[in-house]
């Protein structure tokens, strides 16, 4: 069973989308449990978060109904053992993590944490695993939810996405796989179009991938959009890279552009 929380909420089993009858509030409850597997919640806390408009008695009834519906959904996966990982213990509720249950935001965050906490080279996730996690980011975490609880997690997951993307594209670039690095850089800019560090990297990558004209055209369009929408000019370093890709001719100048991708003073996680 796969749970989508990056973008719009979704549930699928064997690549078949499941249409739930949880309702908006029940879906919010399910998203809360899926996003934090293993975390114990008080029933009153969930009821307050998901049914704030109801009085205590009606919110408890709504919660019980939503939990029953969620368990029926979990039962659709043959490995779920009748949804027994959704546990109600007295006044507490917990959704226990299971190998058959994959939550996209958890996969992304866990992969980023593995990279950030690397101790030995053998413990670093392979590039394919990093790319697979990055590809899960189809939108911001529960982008239609305004609950403060979800907003904080949205910021954390986006930070994980940016950090993981920066490390992956640097590794692609280190083996001259510029097209792969470019695609990751463009994906980050889809969600954060004025992130100047990634603008610098993208135009440098395009140049190194023998796409000087595309790099110049992209930079000029981006610079115009920056002035129109925000009313500022590019940072000095961004402007310098934009100038370098225009005039670069010598091997020394090419090496200088390459340093945009591999600066000595940038460490993993500092993007």
C-alpha cells in the first residue's frame, strides 16, 4: 500500500488508486497518522485537530467512525493482517509502521536523514535510491491543508527535498551526468523558482552540458521575472555566473564555472 502526502492525499494498492469515503476531516485524521507512523496520539487531540467544529461527544463519534473506515482501507492490502497495525489503546491511537505500508513523505525524509547522518561510505544510500526519493516529490506536503501541525511538517519535508536534491545533483555532476543533474535542478526550481543557488547551478550545468545558448536564454528570462515579480536584481554571485557563461573561453574559465558545482566551502546539508 502506498500513501501519497506530497501534493494531494492519495491511497493506492498494487498501483490501483483507492477511493476512500473518509470525508475531509477523516482524510485529515488519516494523513496525520500516516505522516507520523509510530507516534502515539490522544483521542482528544486528534478529535480537536480534525473535527474542531463539533462538540466533544459528536467529535468522538466522528473519530470512531473514521478509524473504522481507515481500518477497512488498510485491510485492502493482503499483507495488512486485517489492519491490525492501526491500534487503539485506551485513550491512545497509533498507526504502527509496517514494511507493506509506504508513505512518500517518510521515504523522502528517511533517505535525506540517511544521507545527512552518513558515517561510512558504505552506509550512504545509492544514487538510484536518492533519485527515487526525489521523484516522489510531486508537490508540497498536504499542500491544501492549513493546519499548523501540517505547516511545520511541510517546511521540514521541503527542506529534506532540497537537501537531498542538492547532494544528488552534485554527485551526478561529479561523474559528468549533467542531464540528470539538470533535471533535478529544474525540479527544485519548479517549487522554489527564485532559489538563487540553484539558478547558479542550473546555468553552470547547462553550460557544461554544451548548452551555452540555453543557459543564457534561461538566465535572462529568469532575471526579468525576478525584477517583475519581486522587484530586485540577482545577487552579485548569480550575476557573476550569468556573465561567466557568456564570456567563458579558456580552460581556466571553464574550471571556474565548474567550481559553482563543487565549491570547497560547501558541506552537505548547507544549501
